[in-house]
C-alpha cells in the first residue's frame, strides 16, 4: 500500500483495504496523529496500538471488533474515537482513562450498558453517539459531562432518562427516539441551551411542566407517542419553530399555544382533536399546519386567517 511508504506522515488512511489486522509497519509511524481503518475486516485493534502515543484520532468504523485491547486506554492524546458498527457487547471501565477525548462514537454495536467511568471523561464536549445498541439505562454519571453538546441515545431499550441529564448545561441537541420512554425527568427543563430534542417513537404519556423552561428550543419532535395532552408551559418556548405531535392521543391543546410566535411547522396528524383553540389562528409565522386524521367537526373559521397569510393547511 502506497500510503505506508511515508513513515513521517501524521495522517494515515487504511480504510476499505480488506484488512484483518492493522499492519505491523503502522507502528513505525512515530509521528502519527490520525489513523483511519474504516470498513475493513478487523477483529481486533491489536495489543500494539498503544505504541502510537501521539494518536489524536482513531476511526475503526464498520469492522468486526468484539473486544478492545487494554493498550487502547493508553492513548492519552486521543480526542476522537469511532468504534461504531462493530460487534462490541460492552465497554470496559478503563475507557475513563481517555481524559482528553472529545468525541466518542460507539453506535451500531450490541452494547447493553455503558460504564460509569464514561462520566469521568469531562473532556467529552462535542459528540457522544451510543445509538443503535441494546442499552436499557443510562448512568447518573452521564450528568458529569457538562461540556457535551450532542447526545444520541436513539434506538435502544431505554425506559427512562436519568435525572442527572439536566446537568448537561451545554447540550444543544438530544436524540432519544425509538426507545421505551414513558416519562421525562423534571430536570430536563434545565437544558436551557438545547435547540433540538427528538423523542419520537417512544411511549410518552405526559410531559413535565418544566419543558417550558427550555428557552433555546427550536425543534420539539414528539410524534408516535401516547400523549393525551401537553402542558400549557409549552407556549413559553419562545424560539420554537417546529412542533411535531403526529400520532398521539391528544384530545385538546392549551389555549396559550398561540403565544408561539416563531412557530412555522405544526403537525397534529392522527390525534383525537375535535376542535382547536382560537389562538392557533394568531400564530404569525405558521407556514404549515397538518390536521389530517383527527375528529374536527367543522373547518374552524379561525384558520381562514392563516390561509390568507399563506399558511398551508391540510385537513
């Protein structure tokens, strides 16, 4: 392979080479900072991976790795670690030794839990992907990751989120769709910098009043749940542009909904609504309102003003 010839290189991409192991010659790249071995047939990263002491990025996406070597946790300069789409069933507590890690991707594996030590990696500030696994709970220690900006725990077996999630004060986007969530912790209202929350395809029965405290929220995605109502505090989400409540059990909506002045997209398809609050007609920036598959008795006259302003309405 030509890219193995320059041993002074700081970057090496060995992706898509049908490798079953990392070549021994790679260990002679003493200056190596970035190594990609994606989409191969690796069954291990090898016990010698720890000799690459300057490594800052290691990406081993889509391989056949079931266990991780102890030497991996010796890479103290590692900032980016991608182990997604492998065959991992557990992460050792030793992962907490990676004190400079900023992004971790272990999505698309077979993990059933996450180690408590994950919460000790307070340098994790960019992305944490744990989606598409079989995780049934998240540790309270997750709340220690106060610099984290993006968390994806979708497509797991979560029945709840830890109360400590409210400590993730810098979180911008939270994805936990396709789980078994029935409620949300009240502390979620502490996520005042959160811009998007995707909780579709769960089993949510209600939302906490504190949800109205998420002052930066733009997108609230709650379709495919079991909500019978939403709290009036939702109307306090002054920056909300997208509200997706499709496929729930809503029978009415709070009268204060018209306070959502930035709302552009409101999806209420397939609920049990027979009427709408008059304030819906006052939404000044609404571009699309979807009301299909409800029990609306008549076309509410208050919606005509929305149509005149250019809002697309589906009944």
